[in-house]
C-alpha cells in the first residue's frame, strides 16, 4: 500500500493529501505520493534562523563532529530499512550500497575530519599568520566562522541518501541549519532517511528540515549568509543560480551538474597488457553500476584508432554478460532507471547520439529484463555506440544519456586524444589508463584543467583502486564548466565552503585571543607550575615556560655524532666547515632539537602521556661551539578529543617552541604535539 510522504518543517511532519504518484522503477507500481499541502516557507526559514541557528551555535565544531559520528552509527544500525526502500528505485544491492553505506560512510568521514582538524570553538584559524610590520607588533591571519545563515540543499534523484548526507555532513559541522529538498522521483527514500535521522534524537532542533515537492517562494526568502548547494541538470542549475534574489544578495550557489566524463586509453597499451582489460572493465562497470545513472559515469571511451575493433569487441562481450532485471532475483547485476520519465529521456538522447554513429550493442539485441512485472518497469539495455569521427560528430561530447549508454570514440595521436577529453567542456572525473608515467605526466596539464578529479589507472593502482566513479569524502568532487563549476567534499575544504572567511589584523596578543591559538610575540602567562604538569583541562593557550640556558660545547657535537652516527663535515671537519657559508663548525640541528627537549621537559611521570610528533620545524640560525641556547615552550593550541575505546582519555596540546641563542636570535622553531591526560579519568 502506498503512503503519502511528508515534509518535516518546524519540528513536525506535514502532509496528508496525496499528489504526485511515485512509481517503482521495477514494476511501475505506486510506491508513494508526494503531498498536496503547500508548505509554509516563511515558517520554515524563520524556524531555521531562530531555533536551528541557536541550537547549533550552542555547540562547537568538536560537539558537532561527535554528533555526526553517533548519527552515522545509528543509521548503520538501521541500514536494512534504507536498503529495503532503496530497492524501489531499481537499484541493485551494490548500487544501494553506494547510496546507503556510502552516505553513512561520508558522515563517519566528516566526524573524523572534524574531530581531528577542528577546534572546540566556532572559530577556525587558517594560518599561518604573517608579519605585517618589522617588529612583529602587527600581524595578519584568516579565521573562518559559521556564516549564521541556512544551507539549502537541492539533490538529484540518483543518490537520495548519499547526495543528502554528503552535503549535510559538512554543513552541519560548519553550524548551518539545513533545508533539504530531494528530487521528487526518489523522495520516498530521502524521506525515510530523514525519519530515521530524526528518530535518533541526536540532532538539535531546527538543524534539518525536509521539503517534499517544490520550493515555492523559498528562493525569495534567502538572505546574504545563506548558501545553496545543488546537484542535478545543467539547465536547472542555470535557472536557479540566476535567481534575482541570489544574484542581488551574492548568495553562494554551488552546482554539481551532469557531465560527459571520459576514460582515455593511452597509445602505449596493447591488447596483451593488463591495462587493456582494466580499461574495458572500468568502462563496463561505469555503464552498468546504478544503470549508468551516476554523475561520474563514463560517457565517452576514447581509444587509439587501431584499437577500436579490439576494445569494441571486448566491451560488447562484457556488457552482454550483464544480467538486467529485478535486483531481487539472484544473479541480476543491473537494475532499472529511476523512473519512466528517465527511460524516455535516455531514449531521446540515444536517438541524438546515434545520428551518424554506429550502435555496437543495444536493446534491440534480444533484451528482456528478468523478473515479474518488469515489462512495466523503467529498464534500459546497456548500449554502446561507436564514433569514428569524434572531431566532427560533436553531439557525442554534448548529449548526455543518463543511463547505461556510452560512446567509443577514436583518436589518431595522443594529443588529439587529450583534446577529445576536453571537448566535454568540463567534467567531474576522467580516467587515463596507461602504463607509462611520462604519458600520465604529459596528460595532466590538459586533463586537470578540464576535470575535477583524475584517475590514472595502471596495473599497480588497480590492486587497490576505488574506481573511476567513486567520489571520496577526502577528495574534491565537482568539476569545471559543464560539470557545474562547483566543489563538494575534499575533506576540510567542504566544511570551509559553509564557513565565512575573514582576514584579521592586529597585535600578536589580540590575534592569540581571536584565533584561540598562541601567536608568537603575544603576551604569555608564566607561573611556578611547569606547563607539562597540568592536566588537559587546566592547560590554557599562552601558558609558557622560559627554560634555563645551556652552552653548547665541542663535546656535545662529538657525543651526538657518536650516538647518531651523523659525521657530516659541517660538524666534524674544521677545514671544510671554515670554507662553508657558516665559516665554522656548527652543532647538528637534531642535537639542538634534542637539547631543547632536555631544557623544557619535566621528567617525572605526569599528565603528558606522549609526544607524537612535531610540525613546521625550521633551523634558522646555526648553533656554533660556545653558543648558549635557551628554549621557550608555550601552549599554542588545544584539541579536545572524545574518549576512544582502548585509548587514553586525553586531549591534544600543540606547543610552540622557540630556541634562541645568547644574542636572542631564533635558532630553531617548531610545534610539538603532545597527548595530555584529562583529570580523574582512566588513562
Ligand atoms: P533536475 O535538474 O530537473 O532536478 C534536480 C533537482 O532540482 C531536483 O531535486 C528537482 O526537484 C530540483 N528542481 C528542479 N527544478 C527546480 C526548480 N525550479 N526549483 C527548485 N528545485 C528544482 O534533474 P533531474 O533529477 O530531473 O535529472 C535530469 C538530468 O540531470 C538527468 O537526466 C541527468 O542528465 C542530470 N543529472 C545529473 C546528476 C549529477 O549528479 N550531476 C544527478 C542526476 C541527474 P524535482 O525532482 O522535484 O523537480
């Protein structure tokens, strides 16, 4: 029995009367209806701006990262409910895996990115700061803060869960209440996912609202701090991004639109190479996964002219083996398109692509989807075209059939192949299959200018490759030109998209307070208590220790050389050292580092549990025999971390270390990272 879907606005589910029937892609039966009630967008926006923003900004980056993790775990427990509903979209289990577990995995990834890279506040410092005056009284840096606006996410029909979560995760981390509008055709899947998210009780009120159906006057209600993120067709992207209210108020609009992604087989590959098989496999996989309804799918397979027949035969043979039908049936590898509308659209686009090109494989070759009722479903046979004159047949670079359709096209020399790759006029992803590093390097300047992501595939990468079609949470997703010109994912970059960047100038003391990170030259707090004897909660940014001094003698250099085995001439050969730029023997940089540790550590057991690395190390002024060094250790930055099973309950403290000589010159500069225990907790 079909249900009427509901929108979730201002904390309640809205919608009772059925409107548009949404049909199963497998057998055409009605799965659900959108609702007929008009939404009150004024109320929705007001709720996000008041309750949503207030509850979100009562939390900080680290709190939100923790919530994402808990939410991901909760969704994972209920994933089978999501798989069950996803089946109506025509997806196989592995297609749904991309949507369901790919989406949940993205939540996990962003919880980890947030936990590792973001502070326990709502100010993200994007350093390093730069000196703006000679004497270090005036410096400048950048901070990123929540925009204090709302994020409107408009999603495509093909990945109703992943598409929603990959936008929600960074927006939520950034502290933006989200209004999510799924594509109507598969809104029943998104609605179910939002219900599960709400059932979790983990999300603060107002941080997520759902729109089933149209957006009404919502675009007129958007304001300067808001953001729109869109996935769908280039036409809709153009229509929405040019909305007068968005233009007038400079509201960012991030678009990820359809693109004619390519895979290029380099001329060095022969049919006997494993790379040949890899190319064929990758193209076939991208044509059949999600029945080709992936924004990243390979639409154009560009191959050397002399290999056209061989690739065509291998690809056709592979595609013929793909069993199409109801994914519930054992052995079925490809399901249906998401709707009859899509089926009709792909048919129309295929007719355009076929003009002047040969069809190597199509539905005419005895295509009958497996399963009961599938004659009423939205199935489409894997279809391969051959284009021998791709420089003349320009439709193969312009027309996207959003289904299991791809065109094989020939090139005569490598530069021409690379040129063909650019004729998509901007793509999300391209693959280059080659066994020659120099050919990869030659391709990149052309390829990278027109693509958001590039997979260079050879037999070695294939051992672990995640594939052409998989956007990864930590790598950028989005391409130039036709692909929409936007950027999503890419780790912290995605979170920054939802934050506002501001340059801040002032004294080091002021910038320490503003950024929450000690800036060298700023006021420090010194006390009798050694900074290493404080528990995590008691460490404050700016707490500092100026150590006693130590004069470096020749014996130190000899001993350190003996211990490390480092007898570099600069430390041991008086003649060569005198002829060098330093004019004398100098101490090993690593000795200075070790000696500084000896100056500043507090040796007895205490809250500092481990030193796990150092960053930004620079040896600035060399330390010569007879120089006297001294270190200043200052708490620079704190990162709180939740308790993890099997690990000590501790936070991260980064310490600024400046080693100076008797003239006050900076000899070594770096940041050390320590794990510092929290009070009264098991360590
Ligand atoms: P659309 O661009 O029509 O729709 C994308 C989203 O925009 C949907 O949520 C849709 O909602 C919404 N939308 C459409 N018009 C408006 C409007 N005037 N105001 C507000 N929201 C609007 O794409 P389709 O989903 O129909 O797919 C069409 C084509 O787009 C595909 O055939 C394919 O070529 C491409 N595509 C690209 C994808 C990619 O990832 N790059 C993904 C999916 C499709 P509603 O469904 O309610 O109309």
